[in-house]
C-alpha cells in the first residue's frame, strides 16, 4: 500500500517525501507516510501564499482605514516565522512591520491612499493615524457639500419640479410662438 501511495504523489508532496530518507525506505509503513504528509500539508498554506495575500490586500469600498489595518495585521501575522532565538525573532518582527506598512499604504484607496503614500510614514501607527485623519477630513468635506438632484429643483418659469428655467420647455415654447 505504501509503494502505491508513493507512486501517486506529485509536486510538493513528492518533493517533501524525497527530502525525508526515513519515508523513502520501502519498509516504511503507509500509516507513517500518511501521518507525515498530513502533518506537513493539512490546514497549512505555503508561505508564499500569505506573502501574496498581504501584498495584494486592497481596502474595500466602504471599509474604514482602521478595519483595513486589522485585516492587514492578520495577514501579516501569517508571514512571521516562529523562532526560538530572541534576536532573530526581533529582526523577523521588524521585517514584518516593514512589509505591513508597505502593504497597508499600497492597499489604501482613493485620496486617502494617495495622501498617505505622499507623506511616506515610517511606522504602521503613523500610517494609520494619517489615514484616519485624511479619511475624516474627506468625510467632512463630503458632508458639507450640498448635494441636490434635479428632482428637488423647481423651475421659476413654470413652477414644475425636475428642471431649471434655462431648461424649461414652456419657456422655449413661448420663445418660438
């Protein structure tokens, strides 16, 4: 059974098996091979997948800068390797912070994204603070603009809703007749 399983393996599973001398032996039972492959590949995605997900992260249309920050942080946690050496751990966390800031800034949309990129923040806290400030300013600008539709407009010529005097059909008919 183990020989049949080994012959059907492809791609990463085959590479993994070839790297483990103990698993390559003909005497290795199927259960041991199955457990080794299951431990290595179940519920685990390749590291490159997480890096790509972080790099490709884009703020959704109605997503706030803070919610997008949380999304990016969760993705970034998947890219940090777990090591026992504290010095290496510090270096890996610094690299992850730089990846996080770059992905966050590149994923911000619209005016907020352009303004934050222009200011080139060095830390994630600085980037989020800038994004939230700009986002709030943009929302205030939008709220201050008085938006009206033609359905609300009343013509001074014919007192009908939906157009202005300049576009009034009654006025154009009077001018023709």
